[in-house]
C-alpha cells in the first residue's frame, strides 16, 4: 500500500484504505476499484491524498499508530460532542475517559511506537480528526516522558478536548477562507478560555486537563495567549499539546492553505524550538516522528522517484525506486538504503 496525491489517482486504481466523508461515515470502502465518479466525490470533499494498493506496493504494510476501529470511534465521539454541545451539553467524564483509555491502550500495545497517522482528512471533518490526532501524539510524548497512568489519562482528556471552546465561536469566522481581521482573530482566541470554562464544569475532569484548553496557545517566550505565560508558568500537559497541535495543523489541508509534508513540519518546529516550544518535549516528539513515513512517495536528488518501504532505528528511509530520472518506468525496481548513501538523498515528498 502507498499514499499518492489525488492528482495522480486514476480510474481503475484500487483503494488501499477506506475513505470517510466526515471522519467517521464511510464513503468508499477499502478494496474498491476507483471510478471517475469516485474520484469526483473524493475531490469535492477537499481530500488531497489516498492510499492505494497495486503491484508496486502490495508487500508494503502501512500501520496506523492505533486501530481503525478506535480511531473511528474517537472521531465519531468528537463529532457528536461538538455538534450536539449547544443542544444537549457535554458528555459525561466517564465517556470521555473511556475514549482516551481506548486510544492509550492501543498505543501501549504497539511493539514500537513510530508514528504514522493514516487518517485521510476532509475539510468538514478536520476539527474532529485533528482533536484525535493531537490526543494520540500527546499520549505518545507522555509515554516517552514516562508519565504515570493517571497522568496520561489527564493529558489525553485535555488533548482530546483542547479545542472544545470552538463550539462557541461563530462558524463563519472558524471557516473563513481569507485572512482574519484583527477583531476576528480576537474572537478566535476566545476559544481557549471558553474551552476551559466548559471543561472545569464537567465533574470528573481535573483542573490540569481543563488547563490544556486554556493554555495550549501559550508560548515559552511569553507571547502566547490568553495569559502571556512564560515557559516555567505553563503546565507540562499544555506544553505537550502546544507541539502536537501545531504539527497536526501544519500537516493538514485547511480551507485557507495547503498542508506541508512531515519533513518540513518537523523543520519548522525545530526552527522555533527554545523560543516558543519546550525543547525537551520537541526532542522527544522528533524521536518518534519519521520525516518520511512508510508508504510516502518521494523524489530523489537524482530525479528518480519511489516510495519509502522501511525505516531504520534513526528513521532513515529505505526507498524502492520505480521511476527513472527521465520519467520512464524503472523495472525491475531498485531498493536503496539511504543510510549508506552519502550523496543520494530525498529532495521532496508527496
């Protein structure tokens, strides 16, 4: 299985991973042979990438960091929570904790935690998928930092619901395609306090979890919001979610901008390290995020193209090449371990 850009998808290709139109409702099942109608549906949802299975990638196993059933249940939970909040109020803390525990248990059962988030986001389902990804990534950091079970649960609850205050922000501002005015940005910034007010009133949710909603936009230099806290004043959970929130936002397509790839997202985070983010947390995060995940299509410095089929312990890719530098097909395929290639490297991914 491999991930390809929607612009390279053609009728007749076989879908390698199911597509969900709002993050939880199936649109096209895995194994479906794509038709022009399918491709039109997918494009209309703002989906820019698909997983396909073909002879070139049939032996490549791309594993999500949690089970599909867990991810779908968590996304559906967030969808129900955020869409029904104004009518029925928040779910019980027991339901929230149950979802976090399922995510945590899946992660803990993994033999080795190397992150590959396989969700295919749509514009409409971004908020729900984003909340789940931030929870997953935050728990992985928490595990690497050797937090205890109760601390991981608190962190997971805060991470999953870090953006809950957005249910009280006008959707026309949240979904605006053009740049926000100063006044509109001030409205957006209210979501952190609104989220804190929501969470602190749910019996069974700790103050530390609620503080994640309040402080995940604080920055170590004291120039974040809403309280302009400095590094030592920001709780650990909020500093963790600050990293994962930025990363998942950068690597997701939004209505107003295209996503960037994992390699460039990591470079961006490292460029603001020490100034805006906690360096210990970022170092921990980078150690579990491969710049080029398995299944990623890449272009080499030679102009050849291929797919990442494996990673060594330092996340250095093994690449299977299938396109020559002149654009012709390469067969038989050639496999290159980049760890042993000093002057041969990846220049871009898609």
